[in-house]
């Protein structure tokens, strides 16, 4: 396994739409293992998309407990949201924007259908922070970044000062619509 | 805001410290002043603040100016202030329904290797369309290959300018300066 380089905005790979994965081979297993190790190497991070490590593929890894027990790892390949609820605004951070936070409005409850790293389909219902994280990572898979989601510069785009924190996502709720 | 209120813009920048906002608002409250609008942020490691204040009487404003002198000494800051004339906007500019507004609101993000003149080039292009910049955030950060400049601008542009024209011009600028440029509309939807 290896710790991969994380690409930061405005690197062009972050704008690439990830290709669907059709072959679940050893190369994919290695990429997933490396992404997991890279994720766990970033203090506070809970999600990492393939684009962020320079691979435009429909793959992301997530562990809501990454900061502590590292026991809730999920690998999402070719994910699709098949149901979603009303929106809620959450404050998001991103490893590719280490100096900014953004208030982004997204559905607070989703059902996602995806394959794991071996190609097995599964469905998962996620709420609140987990739902936000999945949608944030799925945006990466489609070349969409949090700067594309803000609605107001004054209220939604926050310069993180003075210390960049390598947190992938989401520290506090800022609004309940 | 009523016609009888006194409007003042107050600004300062200096070393951040706990209790700064508290001290200022305490002095403001003491003269029954009001914060009508505000921007407070950290700018290059310093605390920067612009406040739009309202005072009920001339005496209150004078009393607050006296308090400011004490605050400058106490907080180690220098305040600048400007008395503002009442501005009454034409009705078409304060229309709440987006369909009634003569402009569209946009947000453009620009990013690339830091070089002189990015903000100038973008603002010049927008001015050429008679667009009005309403908010701007610029930041230089260290990237993988040197400093990266990130500029995000919110602006209003006359509806007579097609979105496609504006986007094409901005993309051409991005190509010329090797910048990533993303334009999108941020108009509210009337429901």
C-alpha cells in the first residue's frame, strides 16, 4: 500500500468526470487500498474520491469513524443516488481546498446504490453528515467542487484561517431550512 | 432605516485580540447605536472590520466618536469613519422579484498560478459589460507548483448581456491567462 498525492484546486484532474468502473481487477484493489491508507493518513478526513488522487474514476472511500476507530470503512464504486429528502445546509471542508470552508445545501437523507471494490451491488441509506459526505464525494466523481455549490460569496464561502486543517468534511450544521 | 437616523461607515484593521467586538458594541449600545450591516474577517492575519452604523441623534454620534478615541488607545487600533448620506434606491433596483430586476446575479470563480493583474483583468472585463461587483474574495495560497491565486467574484450584470456572451468572454480570458474560470448564475428563484 502507498500514501497517494492529493491534488488540490485548481488542478485539472479535479474537473474530470470519472469513468465508470467495469473491471474489478487487482489494479482496482490496489487503488482502493492506497486510497484508504491515504484517507487514514489525513487527520480528520472521512472521505476521499479517486479524482483527488489523480484517478478520474467513479470510486470513493469513506469512513465516518476515520478519526477514531477506523471501523466504518465503505468503498463506493459507480455510485448512484436513488432517493433523497429535503435540503439542509452544512459546512463542508475539502482536502483539495485546504484553506476554505463552504456552506452547501444538500439533501440530508439519501439512499445510494453502488458497487463495492469486488463489484457487488449494495444499497445504503445515509443521513446528515454521512449523507453530505457521500454527496460531496460523488460531486468529485463528476468534476464538481464545493465552490460550484455555494450560493453567496458573503455567506457561503469562508477562508479558513490561520491554520489549514486537513479535514475532508463538515464540522457543524449552520442552518435547518 | 429612517430619514432621521445618522448613518456612518466605520472601518479598522489591526491585530486581533479577544474582546475587540465586545468593546466596540458596548460603546455603541451605550449611545443606542445600531449595526445596520457589517463585515468582519481576518485579512492577512489581521482583523479587519467594516461596519455600517446608525445613530438616533447627532449627540449620540458625537458621544460615540469620543468613545472611539478611548477604544483606539485601549485596543491599539485606528478607526476611520465616514458620515454617509441617505441613499434612496430607485424602485427597480430594490425589486425582490428576480424577474423585475434589470440584472442577473452571477458568481465567477477564477484560479490559477498567481501573477500580476488577475483581479484587474477580470474586473476590467466585467466593467466592460457594465457589470457591478457586489462581493469579491481573493486569496493567494501555496500550491503544488508555486503560489495559486483564487478569486471569487459575485456581480450583477445587465440582462441585456446574454449569459453565453459573458461566459465566452470569461473563458477567453481564462485561456489567455491560463486560469480556470467558472461562471454560474446565482439568481434566486421566485416561488
